[in-house]
């Protein structure tokens, strides 16, 4: 009993005036962003284009791509087919997956495609990278974000 009281007194004196819970948060690692250099360059180019053209869509895509991989969007073909119209441009700031089928002629730009999704989209419409969409449509007119 005496030993426990001595330890408690020592512990309290060591942490006097501070909250032990908040001390653990002081050592959290600062978020550095994506480690993929191509992705980092794309994010910087999107932000630059947003400032240059005064278009908010590119800034939003850059912010979405800057999120951790687990928080990035994953969109199935079924969802693209459901929410899009024929001859529309779609951008996915994440990965396009092949669940479902695509019946509408659309142009899909994304950070990443599964092999089967890319094949299915190219049967009906067209796939491209986000960088290609930036060159083709710098003003971001008639582009829909899905995800």
C-alpha cells in the first residue's frame, strides 16, 4: 500500500499541470501527402490550372486526390451508368472499377482504372487520364465529378 502511494505521488509530480492524454497527441506525425511523384505533380498542375483559369473544379479534384488512398473514391461502372447522360465527360478522382455494365457513350477521366473497367468503357465510350482532360478542357466546362 505504501509503495502504491509512493508511485502515485511520483507519477502525479511528473505530470503536474499537464494532461497525460494531450501529451500523446503532440507526437503525431504531420501529414505529408502522396508519396507518388507523378500524383504530386498532377496535384500541383491541377492547382496551377485552377488559379490560372479561375476554375474551382480543378482545385476540388486536386484536394480529392491529395487524400489518403483509403479515402479516395472508388466508382463502379453501374454508378457511372446510373448518374450520367450520353456524350458526357466524367471525372473520377480515384479508381474506376468494373462492377456493372456501361450502356451510355461517355468519356471517363480518372486517376486509375481497373483493367476490366478500362476495357468495358472503351467498348462504348472513351477513357483518358486526368492530365489529358486538363489539356482538352482547361475551363472544365460540362465535366461531372462522380464518386
